[in-house]
C-alpha cells in the first residue's frame, strides 16, 4: 500500500477535489490557503504531491534534502516556468499543468480592457460622479483623443495580436466577430517569415494596429518586446492591451509614450513586479494618474469556468499519474513510458497562459524560460479527457493538392478540347474540380498524415482550372485550327491584285505548337497579380462564380468540423466569408436568443451538409455514367448524333436535327434558360430564316454545308456582325461606366475646389451646388466601398491614413511581392514575343508581336472587370476588338494577304489568352480571398498548371486532329471560321453577295438591343436602385448568345435549349422571373426582393427572417445540385470521348 501526501500550497486559487486513486494507493491532503517563501520549505518537506498556482520552486526547494518524498508537481495553471524542470527531470519528479483553463476568462478580460480604454470609461465615470457634467455642460471633449478625433468603432479597428496561442486565437475570434480586422504577428526581426502561415511581420503589426493585444510568454527574447522604438512607431490612435506577462512591456517607456501622446491609451493586468505598488511600478506612480491607463491586479484569469477547469484537470492529472497514464505531463518520472519522450518540455507552458497565473505573496513573475517562438506557437485543443493535443497549421501549397489538381485539370483538358472543336464552348469547371478534389481526399482521409483543408481545396480548383482552360488559352479551339486548315490555297499576294490565295494552311508540328503555347500561357497570370488588390480587396467586385465556389467549399469542409476549427485551420481570415452578404447571414445566426436550440439545429444542419456532399457525389457519378454510356453508344451508332426530329427534308436540306447529347443538355443547364432561349432564337433566325433566304435569293448558291459558297458560311457573317456589335457596345460601356458612376463625386470635388468655386460664382450652377452635393452624399450604401464607409467622419492624421488601408487582405507573407511581379511580368512578356518569333518569325515581326502582347495586357483589364461585375469574361469580344485594332497596324497596301491574316489572327489569340488567364486567375483568387487561402500559393499553382496545361493541350489537340477529320462532320470548328472570317473582314477582303448589307442591319439592331440590356441593369430602369436588374431584360436577346445560335448547327442548340428548360423547371420554386437558377448566391442575396426583406425590413419578424434564410439556403442547394448534375453530364462525354478517340485511332468500325 502506498499513501501519498497531497499538499495544496495555494488553496484559494483552486477548488480542492476528492481523488479516486486506484488500489492499493491512498492519500491524505493538507490545504493551505496561501504560502509565502518563508513557509515554503517547511510545508513541502513531507509532500508526495504538490499542488499550487504560482510559487517559485528552484533547485534548492527541489533538492532531496527539502523534498525527499516528492513524486508529482501539479501546477494549477498553464505555465510551468516557475518550476526548475531540469532538476525535476534529473530526480524523476513528474510535472503536470492545467492547460487552456483560463482562455475564456483572460480573453474576455482583454476585450473588456479594450472597451474601457478606447472609450475612456474610467475617466468619464470619475468626472460624472464628481459632478463635472452639469458644470462643463458636456464631457464630450474628454472622450476625444488628444488630437481631437473621436474614438474608433470596432469596424474601424485594426487589431494586432502578438502571441498566437489559445488566448491570442480566442481574442482574434472575438475581435473578428466584432467586425475588427485582425493581424497575427510574426516574430520580431524575422524578415524571412519562417514562423508559420498567415503571419504579418512584427514591424507591420506595430505600425498598422490601432489595438495591440499582447498574449505571449515572458522569455529572454520577449522581455521589453514593446519599448520606446515600438511605441514611437505606433499610430497616435493606438491602444496597447497586455494580458500576458509583466516585463513584456517596458513600463517606463509606456508611461512616457502616454505622456507624450504617442499612443491613445493602454491597459494591463500584469506588472513587471507583483504585487505592484507605486514604489516598484511606473504604472502606479503619481505622474500616471491622469493618463488613459487602466490597470487591474492580475485577475484576468478569475472566473467560475477557470475554477471548474482547474479542478477537473487537477483531478485527472493526479488520478492519471497514479494509474500510470499520462495526463498533461510536462516532465515524466523516471521509468515511465513518458520519460522516454525526447521532446524538450521546457516550453510546453502553453502560450494560452496569458495573464492566467495568479500571483502569490513574495513570488516573482519574471523568471524567464527557454526561448519560445511566440510568432508560431502550436495550436492546441483540449478533448473530452482534458488532454491537450496539437493541431497542425494548414499548409497553403502541398504536393498532394498540386498533383490532384493537375490530374483533374488533365481530364478537363480532354473535355474542353472535345467540346471546343465541336462548338467552341469550354468551361473552367471550377465547382466540379473543387467537389471532385474534396471527394478524393474525403475517401482517403484515413490515410492522410494531416487533415485536408479548404485552403488545399482552393489550390486544387486553381490548378485544375489553369490546366483545363489551356485549349482555349492556347488557341486550340479557334486560331490554331484556322491557321492549320482554313487558309486558302493559291498564290499569296497583296490585297487588290485580284487574287484570293493565302498561301495555303500553315504546317505546325508538335514542338512548334508547344513553344507557342508555353509563350502565351503565362503573362496573363502574372498581370492579374497587381489587379487583385484593386478589384478584389478594395472594390470587392462580386466575381459570382468565385464566390459560389467559396460558399460550396465552406459548406463541404464545415460538414466535417466545427466552425471554430475551420477558422483556426484556415489562417488569419479563417474560412468565414468576408463579403457583406455572408457577414449578414452570420450575424443573423449569432443573434438567435435560444442558444441551445441553435446548437441542436446547427448539429442537424452539419449532418445534413455531410449527407449533401455525398448525395452530390452520387449525382455527379450517375450523370457521368449516363453521359459516358451515351458517348460510347454514339461511336458505334453515329446516327444518334443527328436525329431528324422535324423530318428528313429539314434534316437533309437545312440541317435541322437534334443531337441528344447529355453533355450539351448539361451545358444548357449551366447557361440557364435565358441564354439558351436567346441561342434558340439565333438558331431560328439564322437557320430557319436567313439560311433559306440566302439560298433562295442566290446569295449562297452552294450546298448548305459548304463553307465557301453555302448558306452556312453566309450566315456566319451575320453572326460575326452581331458579335462585334455586342462586344464593342459592351466593352465601351465597361470603359465609360466608372466615369458615369463617379461623375457626381467628380463634379462635387471640382465645385469644392478654389477654381471650381470661382467658376461657380460666374455661372448659374452656383444655385444647384448645395443640392447637388447633398444628393451625392446620399448615394446608396451598396455602392460605397466598405473602406470609405468605415472611416470616422472627424478622423485626421495617421489614423485616417490607416483606415484607408483597412481593407482586409492576406498577410504580407502570403502575398506575391511587388519585386516578383516586376521581375516576372517583363520576363513573361518577352518570353511570349520570343516564342512567337521562333514559331512565326517568317511571317510576324518581333515589333508586331510586342505590340500584340502589350495590347493584350491592356485589354485584359477590361476582361477582369467585366468578369468581376457580370461573371462573363468577354474574351471573344476582346479578341475581335484586337483584330479590328490590329488591322490598322497591318494595312493591306503594305502586307500580303497571308501576312495580314496570320498576324491578325495571332494578335487576337494573344489578347484572348491574356484576358482568359487573368480572368480565370481572378475568379480563383476571389475564392481564395473569401476562404483565407494564400494568394502566393494560388499564383504558383496557376503558373504550374498553365505550363503543364500548355504542353498537355498541345498533345491532346494533336491527337484529335490526327485521328479525326478537322474540320469535319464530328468536329466542325465553328469558332475557327469565326476567326478567319473576322480576319478577312478587317483586312479588307470581300464578303459574299448581300452579306455586308445584312450584317450592317443585324449589327445596328443588336447594338441597340445591347444598349437596352445595359439600361435594364442600370438604376435608370429600376427606380434608382443599384444592383437590381429589370425583369424585362431577360426578354431582350443577348448578342453573343444569338450569334452562337447562328454559327452553331441547330443540333447542338436544340440540346442546350432542353438543358435550359430543365434549369428553368428546377428553379421554379425559388425564382420569380426568367432568371437562371445558376445565379450565384451573392447575386441572389444582393439583387432579389427577398434579400431586401431579409436585410432591410426593420419590422420583419424572426420567423420571417428564418423563412427567408431557409428559402435562400434551399435555392443555393438547388443551384449547386443542378450544377453538379450538369457537370457530371459534361465530364462524362468529355472524358469518355478519350475512349472514342482510341477506338477511332485503332480503326474500330461503326455499326
């Protein structure tokens, strides 16, 4: 039998539990409320187990003469820096602690100190009690900062946190919940930022923070971490809150900084010497009495929860040790399994122990421990047994995610090449890529060394999209087939010589195509980097597809973990979306009164979400199988691709057949009902009216299928005119829109200038000056950037400058540096020019290649902005605009037909590639921004994906053109004809009879229709409301959709129309108009009447809000479900077409 004597040295600081020791062990206990150093040796002499909170146990106290029977020390706190652990290790004395017990109490105390200091509550309280209010009439001036500015609100604060342990993380979570921007500091003087992900350099945190929280241990490196240089660098509106350790802040320097008004205030719960008094602390001297300085006596840890946690962990530590198990053991006794652990436990004092150890009489608090990396403390979680276990920091760039992204992208490349050669349609497949990537790692979760995070999922989506879009980015669905197959045979010559020959098709082998692809695939990615800060961080453009992907990823990954884990695992920003719509949803959810009911509902919702992703995967797989079976069947029975649903006569004479391809039905689902109906209108206009008309009037005397003199070629000119008209008007509005939107502000600024006032005094506009500015000031909130709304009205000086930079962004360590862009952008531009010269040097001069590249860079800005606002990247319009502009650089009088055509085609291809790459990169960056992913990781993932995709798409394209007839019945390459026809048009070559008259009429009509569609989406047609679209807009045909319906044969358009009707049917319960079910969730929230009720109706009941939220959620589920269905149908045919390709190359006969 072993009897242990348990001695409590500071019983006041913890509840004394009863222990249940395993037989034959027994125990007796002695409880002392407090213990001084003079009493220490006597009280610990007979102890087998010592329990205390903060008493210095040095080598003498731990010697065999003083503590001959000592077996176990339990520190009722997180930190163990008060114990000489090396002596304990040598003697075999086990040391245990109680980690994370005081996290909630200390974090809440820190936030309380912040509010007290920021609002000067103690001074205002004292003055109000002293009767100063009636005497002074107002005490507002005492609440102002010394520079006369009012206090900041939470949404204006930039919170810097030094010490990212449990307390630091909890403070960060509370701060974000209050609307503050949070910066997590790296180590001081660490320029390499090797201290972990999602860190901001120490100096940057000090300079930019308006609130600086200190929650880190005291070490030799952290002593006087905040001293004169740091305080001088801080903003004058900044406040410092210390709930960690005395000594981290230089108290004398802090008082001097407050006296000089270098900072606005400070608060501390800890002191360099405790207990503190005016004679040992500058913070309590008389000259600090009138400062905005709040002090509390090291009681931040005090709460009922802390006591309960201490008692629970203390009991488990003693009982676990006596039974041979390891519960929070910091140093293990000799002979145990834990003793063999080679880990250095000197620093396992858990950074969460900020302000968490109550001081004792005569005990010092400034004993330094071994150096600790306070910028990258390991996150720990406490499970049901009270054990602390490490949680790995998420990695932004991982080899496993890169490889999975490349594999998924390769499959998309086959799919896009297949559909691109057929109809010119490709898709980035962002959401399917993310879903498939998530499913792969979900299935393999048991075999993963660390958890799969949303950050990695974003990388998969980025890499897969980069690889999969290269068939379009490198021109393999349009320009390259035009160069290889559509240049006319015959002798080349200058325009006007009476000839039509263009020297015949270009012969481009695999290596030339690969070199061209490698040159054109990178510069758009690099140029997107400097655009990110403007369009995503500052302007917060929607990028609806990117936002929808972020929402889906958040739901998928939340199904397997708690929100808190998701936030902690996703870095500084967490996986919570930063957009206003998502914040509104979160705030409504958190405002529910019945917390227990909310937790039950949330648990049920998570179970539903977990089942939801499984059902989506089943749906994706089922759709894939159905589409794949059809694809194989269509190889052996090719007649199925052209079913004469309107009779044999229309099928044979006018090409009116139906291709019941599930993939094209899926494309129609994704396009939505409005776009599909406009395409169907185009098919009726082109193939039902214009084609028979041209044939009957003799304008196109050849066969309908002929691309030389048939009606198919004739109507393409009309399609081209419509496309050009729509593109030019849309791009023109894109340029003018910022000027129009900012006109009131620009005019008001001009009128407020001295010159403007002088002009106003001489002209009648003076009478309208006041009312006009008044109107401009009342612009809708939705149109104001959040950074402008967040600025204090009276703010001036450095704090005002700080608010200008308050747009939340990734930590600097995760951003692509300006130096990287300055180096890579010229290199990629030069690479493109060099590669073009290598491949086409005998036709296109380096000067023209350089001009085309620079023009592509400029026009990609338009593509990015259009994509961010409308979710449509007008790459087709941009390329046509480039062809039009470039025709001026290659006049027919100075260049041969072949040179002019090839140069024109390549210039357009470069512009299309640049706009595509920049837009694709920006969509993915939007997703990453919302989920807290590293832009740097995404950038390098996109670069790698683009390089791999360039080579892979070359190989896939070459496989298809070697096996199939291109152009031919299977792959008609309609976009290649659009390219070559545009080039011939702008270089002055003739049109078929009556084609220019018909094209002119169509261009004028659809230019007017495009203007009407623009008006329908403007405040003019919506009662002055921004972000709302008039319902009649869907009934005005869109030019691009109509043009696509004309240049594609009806069989594809009819299948897409069926898909559009399916999308309409699916969306009926959730939409009140003809808009597509695929409108991204943010658009639905921002623009629908329901969204206005949810966010703007002040008298709406809670039940009403819940119903609106439920309706929105159901609409989102329906939207994502139908996208998954469509993606499965598309991927099925696109990927299984590889099998058809192999069958065709092997000469397998059709039935």
